[in-house]
């Protein structure tokens, strides 16, 4: 089938995203780079803004949610140091793009979202790109995490008010957690390596995410 002009333009934009936004800024994990060069990010944003899907910025996906900046998706994914045997837990499915990238490099992704409309969109998006090793659940991730443990890697795609120590018991030894921590205005990204139920914490720089809502997050409303 011949690629139409729009598809061809978006494919070029995707390749340029990988070259100029990821490789040029120090992303080197080959699987993450392949994932983001392969997965059509434009399918994970509303149709009206698909022309800007590969720009170096977060984009709105509705319901007060966003799809993260491509570099942040790549950076957080790379910090998880994934292998094809890993099970990953994601708090905050959004449109499903981060889960698709993780699924490309891991055995299985368990992802949890609180907004039903986003879940429906994410399921369609993940099916469209053939990400069959992702399972999406609706509800409070801080409660559902225990039901599908243990995990080799955990990623929070929303800002937590504190380090997610509640996840430590659900981690395999040597498991990695990547999480933005802070208030509505000032946040920092952390990489936590969990061994024997204890977390070794590394600071990875400033970020900006919407807040976690739930048992261990910010109150609703």
C-alpha cells in the first residue's frame, strides 16, 4: 500500500524526533529508541493536533491530562533499564503512549487509570499499534498495585506528594521505580532502586507533571 503524503510527513517527523530530541540529548537505550522510532505517537493524541504530535512538548489529550514531552517519555523509560523479561507497573495510563513504549521493551505492562474515557481511548490506541502485552485497569493505582505484584519496574506518570514507599513491598529485588515528586508547582524526578524492601534514592532533575490523585496522592477536587 502506498503511503499517503500525511503519513509520509508524520513518519519523517517521527524520525527527526528521535534524532534531534532523543539521541542528540543523550538517550542511548537502543530498545527505547527503536520503540519511539516505530510507534506512531500521532495516534495517541487527538486527531485535531496530530500535525504537532512530534514536537518537543507535552500535548493535551483531554480530561485535564497530557501526553508527556517525547524526551521525558524516553528519559523515564531509559531510567527503568528494561529487559524483555520485566513486568512493569504504570500509574497513569493517559492515552497509552508511555505504556506502548514500555511494552515494546518489556514482557508485560500493567497500567492503571482513573478516567474511564481515557481508558477507552488508550485501549483503542494500544490495539492499533499491536501492543498486546499491556493490561489496563480502572481505579486507584495505589490500591490495585498489590493485586498484580510483583514488578521489576514501576513508573508514575503523575506527580506524587512523597516518595512511593508503599510500592516497595511489591518490587522484585533490584526493581526500579521512576517517579516525579513534589507539589503542584515544584517537582523533581527520582530513580529508586529497591533491594530487600529498602529504596536507594537518586535525584534525576526537575520536571513538571499533573498530580497523582488517590490514596497516596493529592486529594480529589
